[in-house]
């Protein structure tokens, strides 16, 4: 069969198909070699690239879909549930599966650090992801994106997703203000007080403190009076001596 005729035949089969088909399955239906089918599918993808109907290639599975250039009109016409807004958690799980597929539930939860059962169920109900058998463990499943996912994003192949490294490079983390010395409280500065208390403290002056101290002068214990304002101490013995001298002068007179 000629390549042009084979491409038209494959286009007709994909149009009536209710699910994506692999090249191996189409080769079995048409009783042709797999490589010949793959070559014709590649030519069909290139031919339909700019038309209203394009060929999606999702991990070797082919299906016809509308061109993403007309997604707004198609969405308004169909009012598809797939176009409804997804939660942030669901989008996060979908992004992990898109870039790490096929991936297990345990790996998804290890990356996110939280249980992802609800998000996975929501994505399965919307048809954006699907379960596939795990070749290393028959008791568990792996998750991968579906053709519906490509239709939702307007892609023809998973390889058209933006490079993960470039996306990470465009992410800007919020700036954290640095702690400066001026922002730190001064331990030596007293806390401010209300004005009325400050005025009261300024008006009220502390009374002078008088301390007494016992000393010994010529073997006689005396009491020294120390004035807080006058630093020169006076003793009772000196005053007594002066009074005695005055008494003696009076007697002589």
C-alpha cells in the first residue's frame, strides 16, 4: 500500500476509534509491518499539524483531536468538565506524574510529603491520568497521563511540555528581610514611661542618706556621722572638746 493511501486509511481508523491505538495494534488490523505503520503515522502527524484536527501521540498511542488553537471555541461548545479549575494540590500531583511518569503512588507521596489519594482519584475521574501495571510489582499500579491530558493542555506529545529545569529557574522565592542591628532592641535603653510618671520622678528628689559608723579615736569609741551630700565626716569627740574648752573659759572668767 502506498504511503499516501496508508496515511488516509489510518486517519479514517483513528477517526472512528473510541480510544487511542498503538502502531502495533493498527499494524495487526491492516496486516502490515509495524515500521511501515509508524512511518505513515509520522507523516500523518506532520500533515495534520496545522489543521483543525491533529494527531496526538501519547507514549506511542495515537488518537485524533481538535487543534489547541481552537480550544476556546471547542470549550464553549462542549462545556467540558475537563476545563473546570483544578485545586492546587491536584495540579501539583498532575505535574509530578507528567514529568516523572510512569510513577507509583508511594513515589508521589514521598515527593509531596502528604497523602495524595484524593488528588489521584480526582484526576482518574476526570480522565487526565490512568493506571498501568507495575512491571516490578504485580500488586501495585503506576500512574501516567492520558490522551485527555494532552487535549486539555493543547499538546500533541508529552515531549512538548516545558523543560522542568527552565520552569524551576523562572520561579522566584519571596525575599526574606534581613535582621539588622537597628531592628534589634537595645538592652541598655530603658522602656519609655508615661509622661505623668516621668514628671513625678523629676519633681520628687530622694532624701539625703545619713549613715552612722563607729570609729575608735585614742581608745574611745565614737560615732561618725556621714552626710551623703557632704563627704567630710564629723565626729562627736571634736564637738565635745570644743564645748569643754568653752566651759573652762567661762569658769576662769
